[in-house]
């Protein structure tokens, strides 16, 4: 089955309108500055802001056998097979306290986070002891769908 053909148990968004607005404003300001000042070194800054801005929204999908998260342009992409998952639950996330910031995050324990806002998030504990946290909208529904997939497996 192709990716688009597989049945989906839950589909949602992980995103931050605030982060998107900040990146959009900074990108527009950089473009204006680029043309006003004429410093073409700002092109790299504009490019970096566009790329970083693309990471402010992620598509999250729970389907038969996996949970997958994809950034705006389809990359980066994270797929966790049900075979790798020990359990799924809802957790409370505070970006600065728990992950030292917002965005695609990693810590020294090998954990991964798609942390775009504070509040309830999907918490996936893997069989290898690591975890993945995704601050998707409606995390309770995502966890219920993921646990249903795990029960079927």
C-alpha cells in the first residue's frame, strides 16, 4: 500500500501560530532590510528563517501500525512503528522547562520532541527506553487511536 492509501485512525496538527507569525515577521523584515540596505549576505538569513518557519507546523497521523509526523514541506519526517512502542499517554509539556525551547528538540537521554506549545502532548515511550513527545492538537484522541493500534498489534 502506498502512504496515501493506508487507513488512518487519527490525523491532526502540531503547530504554533505564534511561532509561525514570529518567523513570518522576521522573514519579511529581513527581506525589506535586504533590499533597503543591499547587503546580500542577508540571503542566508532569509533562507534560514524560511526553513525554520517551515518547522512551525507538523502533520501528525496515527495509522495501522505507526505514528508519523511530517514538517510543512514533508521533511523532516519521523515515523515510529507500533513494534517500537511500549506505551502511549498524555503528558503536560512546558517547552523551556522540559525541552529547553520550542521546535524539533533532542535531549541527552536520546529523547525526541516536537514541541511547539505548552500543555497536553502525546507521550510515546519506546521499548528501547527512549521517548518521543508531540504537542499535537487533541492529544487525548491521538493517544486513544495509538493505543487502539497497539492493542490490535
